[in-house]
């Protein structure tokens, strides 16, 4: 496994642990939807969140969340819509659907995990 994929797996595991610690329930992890993938789907109370996880080993090219550009945001929103269309029951009791980012700064020791709630909308 190459080092980028290894870092991605470590970051997703750290993000999942962090969210569970914050009281979120893990609905899905690495969920394939068509040709794409949703990193994490979580729920807490009446909030359902689709979470994009990004990690960086250095901040030379910006923070991890800087890597979630408009194209990626639109892709996550499109995949979330497809996922929900196939699972309308997932919206039972949900009053808010949102898109979060979990940024993992692997340059920090220990790695820093930041949860950016409602980081973007379905329009990018």
C-alpha cells in the first residue's frame, strides 16, 4: 500500500474515533456510491452528516481542509444525494443534513484532528 493511502486510512480511523468520542454514531465508513466514495456518514440526534476526511503530513501546501475544493464538495454532495435516494428511511427523525470536514494534521505530534461542522453546502 502506498504511503498516501496508508495516511488516508489512518486519518479516517482517527476521524471516526474522534466523532464517536463526540457522541456521533457511525452510519457508514468508506461507502461506495456508484463510482465514488463517501468517507464517513455519521448521525447524532436529528443531524445526519456526510464527512469528508482530509489529512496532510505538512502544511507546506495549506491545511488539510484547503484540499476540499469546490469540485470535491460538489462530488460529496452528489454522492450523498444518491445515497439518500436509495435509502429514504435514513432520513427518519432527521431535521438537518449537512456536510462536515474532519481535517487531520499529521505533521503535529500527536496528529491534530479538527471537526469542521457544516463546512460546506450542497452547492459547493
